[in-house]
C-alpha cells in the first residue's frame, strides 16, 4: 500500500496558476512532453469540437489538460501510453492537495474526453481514465426565483435603477440568456440584411 503522504509526486496547492492558459502555451507543453504532430493536431481538433466551441470552455479544458501534462513530465511518462495506475495516482494527488470533489470530477472527466479523442485520431493507444471511479457529486439545493419575484425585480429596476439596468434585467428575465452572452453582444450582431428591392417591384410600388 502507498500512504497518501508518500505519493511519488505532490501537486501544487489549490490556487496555483495552471501550467497553460491558452492554446499556444498548451502546445508548448505538448512539445516539451515530446508529443508528435499527430497529438498536436488531435488536441486542436478536440478543443474545437462542438462541446468545446465556447472560448471560455476551451480555456477551462486547456487548464485541465495542462495539469495532467505537468504530472506526466514530473513522472517521466509517455502521453500516448500511460498506465491506468498513473491516472489513479493523479486523482489521489488532487485529493491530497485539497481539491473539491467537483473539481476533481471535472478534471478527470475532461482528461478522459481528451484521451477518447486521441484514441479516435489514432494518436494514443490507451485511455488511462477509462472506467475510473469518479468522486461523487455533492448534493446541492438549487436556488431560484419565482415568476412573481422576477416580476418584482423588473418593476424595482424600472422604478429605481437606470434605463440601462432595467433593460438588462428585463432582457435576462425574458430570454434566460447567460450574463456572458448578454455582455458579449455586439451592436451589429443579428442586424438583418436589407436586400435591395427588385427593380420591377420597386417601380410598381411608386405612386
């Protein structure tokens, strides 16, 4: 048995900046790990796939992948053929470092997704996270506002806040969009294109 305090590598504590935050720095980490062009191309495809099309989601997955690359380099492992034991040791190291179950579950799921893509692209032979026991989700009590409370919120904003704030509150209530979607809207986004009228039709409409 391996005592948790005697793990071969200790992860940095929570709050430490990830080894990579963007695609360029992740690619540099991959090259440092001796990853070939096939792995680089497959990783790019994984990050650009439908479920990771949002820039914020891509950044989150890049961060998760970078910690695994950090671990592999510290352990001297080959990215494309990692033993299952190493994935379990990595999970134990996260638990020992004090990461919450939700964080550990998210990271392990992201890494398993990455390896599934690498295998599909024939850039890896084994998914070391396949079949792993993931941390249990903590039960959460969902908090929400009732329809009447939302109406009161809009009314208060109209009566006491600026027109801009009132419009934002009303739009959030009416569309249920995310804050990031609202703040990312551009002035010219969604503006309909005005197609020129057909000359014959235009002549007919003139008085």
